[in-house]
């Protein structure tokens, strides 16, 4: 009989979102009259903007004529999109990138997972706690870890607590690590890194020959002009960092699917025999072998985000979500809760009232306010006692949810 990859069996059974779904379905079945408002999973609610939609439609029409039909595209993505991103999104930050350093994909979740293909299994990996669960679970699946302990920490991974005390900014690992995941603006805490803080990480990585896997999925939500949008704004980062970005939240592409990875040409690792080798070459090889590119209409739609009108409309949607974030943040802090995030990112990270665990507060909000959020403990042990609300709901629902919570907590 074929053997399974039993690393998968090490994963904890009740993955966060299925468990939330189970509890919400149970409640809704028992209370069909309740209007449940979901501010849990970070899915967007605003439709594609008119300019993006038109580009999408036009590209589909191109496929209808032999003269403009497009078949397989370049595995790394079309130059029209790569150039638009480099010109409109990186150049204004003072970051120069070559086309060959950028790889378009069908989303950032796959990229964050697939990147592990080009790293040896015996690299030591550090991740935040709490953290976007994909970093943790994909390392478990690929076989880099032992079993989880009773707290949920996997043997072999280095966890960097992100707590109220350290302002949700992890301290440098006390042992040498080869790979470090950083995510700013952070999911779930909403924390951002200043230029000085990011410089600290780049200096750490350069001094320790580590690679930073920098997840910038929420960079478009930064409102403070002093906060970096890309790790490459920091000198030396091209020698030590891979950056991930996504169109999902920025432009409403959660269902459309488009993301990108930057793997600079200067970025090197060593072979098992100690010679230097380019990660860019490896990633190109990986993508050309295992991926056939994001679809042409999707890439045309993504490129439209960078047109003048496209960006204006996209920015309006981002502002809409950030106004939701303000309403949640101010409403709940006015109701006496301690609230973090929601200023430079679309997540509000609140402290659960004294005596209530993350899941207690989840059940209280669901059953008493009919509002769904995400228990902080689902993102890692240091998330216990916290709760995440997403600003991606529609405005009326956000206002109603905040009013219900305020009334309940009075
Ligand atoms: N990275 C972070 C931190 C996220 O929160 C998400 C989605 O929620 C992703 C990556 C994945 O985004 P995508 O929809 O591009 O796969």
C-alpha cells in the first residue's frame, strides 16, 4: 500500500476556521431568526471596481478571437503586469527591481507555502506567535517539525511571542535561525514595523546569514507615511529577504486570485556541499516546473489596479475598510475594551474582558450579540486572551455589530 505523508497527521485536528464554522452553523440552526454578522474570516465584501472589472471583461473578450487569443503565458507572469507593479508600487518607494526578480502567482497563500520547496529541510525556522497559521502548518506538512506539545508549539520551530508587553513586535530569536517569517502590517495583531524596527531585522538577518520571508499582504492599508510598505526600503534587504504581496485584500481579489513574490537576484543560500547558489534561479525552476501562470484575464485585471482610475477606485475601497476599522476600534475602546491595530491594517486585535478566554469571548459574542470574530488563541498560544475582528465587512453590518457589542458590554 502507498504510504501517506504522515506529517499531515501532526496537524491539530480542529483547524481554527472549520471550528468557527461549526459553532456558527450550530448557533444559526438553533436560532434561525438571529441575524448573524460575520467579522471573523478576513474576506472582503466590496465588489471589483469598474475599471478593474472592465479590464477583466476586455481580457475575456480577447480570448474570444483567434487574433487576440492567449494560451499559456509566461510562468513568472506577463511583463505588462510585472512592469506596472514595479513602476507604480515599488519605484515610488525608492525600490528598484528587475522584471526577473518578480513572480506573479494565483495568490499569496500558495506562495507562502510553496516557497518552502526551495529551502533545505534542516533549516531552522522562526515564526511569530500569534501568526498567520499557514506559515506554521506548511512547515509541519513539509516535515520540518516534530509533534506539537500540549500548548500547540511544534518541536523544531522557534516561536517568537508577540505580546502586549513587546507591542506585538517579536524579539530577535535567542538561537541562530536560518529563516524568519515576518508579516507587517500583521495578521492577526494589526501591528506594523517602523523603519528602525525593520532595519533591526535586516541587520539581524545579514549578521546571521538568515533569510526573512516578508509577508506584505496588507501593505496597501498602511496610513502612516513613515511606515515602510516593502522590506526593500531597508538597505541590504535584497541580500536577505523574499517579499510576498497579494491583490486579495488590496483590490478585492480573494475570489479572483492573484499575488506576487519578489526573489532578488542577490539572494543566496548554500548547497549541501557549501557552494553559494541563487534562490531566484531555484524559484524560477520551481515555478516553471510546477506552475503554469496566473490566468491572462486575472493579470489584466490586476494591471488595471495601477491605472490612474483603477488606483483611485481601489484606494476608495481601502479607505472604506479603514473607516470600518476606525469605527470598530473607537467604538470598542469607548466601550471599555483594550484595542490594538486597525490604524495601519484592517484587523482589530482586542483584549478579551477579564476572566474570559478567547473562545469564551467568541461564544459570548456569538450567542449574545450574534457577531462572529476570531479567537486569538487560534493563531497561537500567545493569542490567548485576545480576539480578532476584521474591518472587511460592509458598513451597515460593522456599525450594527459595534452597537450590539457596546450594548452587551455596558
Ligand atoms: N498572508 C496573510 C498574512 C494573509 O492574511 C493572507 C490571507 O488572509 C494571505 C497571505 C493569503 O492571501 P491570498 O488570498 O493572496 O492567498
